[in-house]
C-alpha cells in the first residue's frame, strides 16, 4: 500500500514531492508511537522461569565452536548479502539508472513483491513442510540467482521491456523470501541448546545485518563506478555458491534440524516425556 501510494503521489504531484513523502512517513511513525501507549504490561507474556545454575553460563564462544551453526551462518550471510541486502539497494538503483524505469513503475515492482509475499507465504509453508530445510535454502539461492538474471536482461532490453521484466523479477524474488524467512530460524532453534538459544538467535541475526551492510555497500561501489552488469554477474555467482553450500550443509545437520517432520516428531516426543 505504501509503495502504491508513493507512486500515485510522485506521478501526480510537483515540487518537493520527496520531502512531502518522507515527512508523511515520519508522521506515520508518530502515530505508531501513540498506539504503543495502549499496550498493557501483560503483553510481554509470563515471566521467565529460573534455570539451574549450570544453565546460567553464557558466552558466544560456545556458539562459535558449533561447526554446523558456523556453516549455516555463512550461508545465511551470503544469502543476505547477495539477496536481501542487494535487493534493497542494487535493485532500485539499477532499475532507475540503468534500466531506465520511473519511480512509479519501481513502486509497482515493490508492490508486486509484497503482494506475492502475502499470497504465497502460506502455500510456501505447506510445501516446505515436505522438504529438507537445506534444500529450501538451496532453492532460495537458485530463485534469487534467476531473479538477478532477469534484472540483468531488463537493463539491456530498453525501458519499454524493462518495466514488466523488473515487476516479474520483484515478484519472483518474493518467492525466495517466503522460503527463507521460516527456514533459517527453524534450523537455528533446533540445533541450539535450550539455555543458549538466545545467543544462537543473536548470532543468526548478525548474519542478516552483515548482509544488509555489505549488500548496499557493494551496490554503491560497483554501480557508482559504472560496473552494474558486473555487480549482477557477481550476485548471480554468489547465489549459486550459496546454493552449493546449502546443499553441503545437509551432512552437518542432525535430521531433527534439517527435516520439519523429524523436528516435529522430536518435539512431540519431548512433550510426551516431559508431561503437562
């Protein structure tokens, strides 16, 4: 909705339209702050239960020594850099500066991305429930490699053909997003010991933030120097590498962390043994 509204404003308005857009965006956050005031103290959930003293030990060295987690971290960081991070920076710059589409069409591409996420995510969860998680990560990398291939073609196809190609690319990219979002956290929480789960999730979040830092930096350096096509070729190569690493990760993960059905069986068994 935000992308479509911005497209309509940019198309119809004149003058300092972007100042108005960012001012309206800031006002929307002020509205969100006022809504937060109505959230009561009970929304945080029940207080955390105390743990035995031996479970209170904390330290990231334990997380770093976990070889499967390190390999998963590398795959996640690579996908975040060549996928999510690049999409936020390289896609809009390439679409407008190289492919030659306008802001309104770019907003339509982002809207197509969001509509696809909303429409595909439930279907994706059902499909992923029957697949190994490492295969899902490899599929994400393959989908994003194909996306960057379409974007590259759009940059050399002329502005008339570029617009539908970029809209399609944004929608295809969204399919990969719906497969990535539920997969990495599930693996992380299945391989993490209970009392280190927070540390494992923090380490996993660092992989995403690393990608969101490197992706835009690489996009700015390469496109700014006139090497946009080389950037996209590099992103395609990185996604293919991520697919290979994801498939190789399978032999390092226990079945309970790699297959949703196996993980569900382990959880069910744990519930039966622990009792109410």
